């Protein structure tokens, strides 16, 4: 027997039934007004999972009358997508195809470029969705041909009615009369952090547990929900972030063995994007100026991993992580900008020196006119004059930079002939 997720069974079939996203699908929602006005354009939906991106695409397709084809880029191949696009040449695709690509960030640049031909001649209208920043993961040529729409986490207040409808459906289907405590529904609506799909899945599990436990009397309680929230899945969000934290601390502590373990653990979850993002942060936060090339190398390894996909992606990611673990460490840049941010948050440094202000730059001295291309002058605002934010680290690279800084300050500053 097919075990179809309840969230898919209850998927809304009209804009009126979409939970949340009133800025897009409410009475004055921008997408709703556009579609009802007969305009269907290429769109990119971005936002957290479970916020209605796939549902919205299906509703738009139904209202447009276009042939709807949906693919998840975590598993689909470009050949499969092209097979669907070839339908534009037959009678079924005469009205155009609405192509929905879920998790488009998992298609590499070349795969995304292949879509442009179909988008430009109007045979295909593309709706792509991503949980990531589209400017980082979607080819610029596709973004320039599309409208971007942000899906926001569903608020707890908007989530509760959806949970109540799901419970009513389960009772009608099973001939039961299970009820849910208000505290239980409130707990779910907060625990899933705006993800309607997760919320309905959690409610469904709690419902069947309540049906099978006589002492609970067919009531979904907060305690019953909490048990599933902890145990369902490989680990919860907090555990996932704990793993990322353990990885960063292992790299910071120059422990390559622990680093290899946590990379393997995170790769096993399939979440390449979080791992790539954290490695790039570590390259600048913890290795930093002790080995400046690390940031470029890690970036290249992360791009390679995203293009390769699993399982091969683990190889460049291991290279990046172990490079960072065995590299010299410095957090001097991180500490410098953090100290500067503290002063900014205090309201300091609001007016820059007059000789740095355009258009006249009156009194500014051009360093390249002086020996060692250096001349002493004030750059910080007056109220921060003389403030020190950066301290050279005690590694080879920064000590070389410190020696150079001492040299130019000692011997530079003389007007060139």
C-alpha cells in the first residue's frame, strides 16, 4: 500500500488555501494579481522548506492551462528535463510547458545554461525554487530572465489552522474522534520553525500514537508530540548545527582526525550546502591571514563538490576541510572587524575626515607620490582617531606583513622626485 505523506494529500489547490505568504497570494498578493491578470512569467521562488513553493507552482500551472512538468534537481538529470522539454514539439505542448525545477541549486552552471534556449523562445515558462540565496546558486542569465519571489516561514498563528484541518482529515478518514490539546498544536507550530510539511508530518505521527495508546484516551498531548520531535529523522536541527559546530571546533583545534569524522558525518546527511558554507566561513574566520590562499582553495573545492554531487563530492570537501585543519591559524581579521563593529553599534565614526570626502578631497595625499607608496595621514573618523582594531597574528605570513608595515612607516613617506 502506498504511504503518501499527509501533507501531499492535503496540498492546497487554490491560492485561497495556501497557508501564509499573503504578500504573494493574499487578495492583494503580487503573484495572485499577476496570474489572475493573465500574466505568467519565469519565476524563482526562494525561502525555507515547507512554505508552499511547490504548491504555488502547481496552482499557477492549473490556472494557466499549461502542461505542467515537475522535477527535483537533487535526483533529476538534464536528459530527463530535456525529454520533457521536447514535448513542446507535439500537440500536448502547443500551449507551452510550465517547467518546475525544485532545488535548482543542485543543477550546475552548464545544466542551468541548457534551459536558456527554451526560455528565450517562449516554449517553456520556468518556475525554479531554492532554499538558498538565488544570487549565489542560480546562473545570472536565468535570474535576469525571471522574477524573484521570497517565501517566508509560516507563523505559528497561521500554522495552527492547517494542523487542525489535518487532524479533521485524519479523523474523517479513520472514523476516529482524536482531539489535540491547544498546547500540543502550539508546540508543533513553534517547533517546526515555519515548515508546514514538517508540522503536518509531526501531527500525523502523534495522531496514530494517540489512536494506539488507550491511556491517552485519543488525545494528542504535548508530551506525545515531543517524543516524536526528538526521535523522528536522523537528527533534529539542533543536532545538525552541533555537527557543524563540532567540525569548526575540530578544524580550529588543528585536529585532522576529528575533522575527517565530522566531514563524513555531515556528508552522510546529504546537506552539501551547509557544509560548503561552513567551510568557507572557517577559511576566513579561523585560518584567515595566516594562510590567505585557503579561502580561494576552499571556495574552489566547494564549487567542485556542488558540481560533482554525491558521493564524489566528499572528496573535494575532505581536501578543503583537512587543508584548513592542518593550516596555521589566525583570527586577527575576524577580531578586527568585530571590534570595529562594536564601535559602529555605539554610534561612533559617523563622519569621515574631510580630506577623504568627495568631490574635492581637499588635503588628501596620494600615497603613490611617496616612497614605499606610503604617507602618514588620518583615515579613521575624528572620534576614532588613533584607534587600533587589527593586531598582527604570530604566524609567518602576518609577521612578514608586520615587518613590511614597520619598514614603510620608518622609511616611507618622502616625496618622490
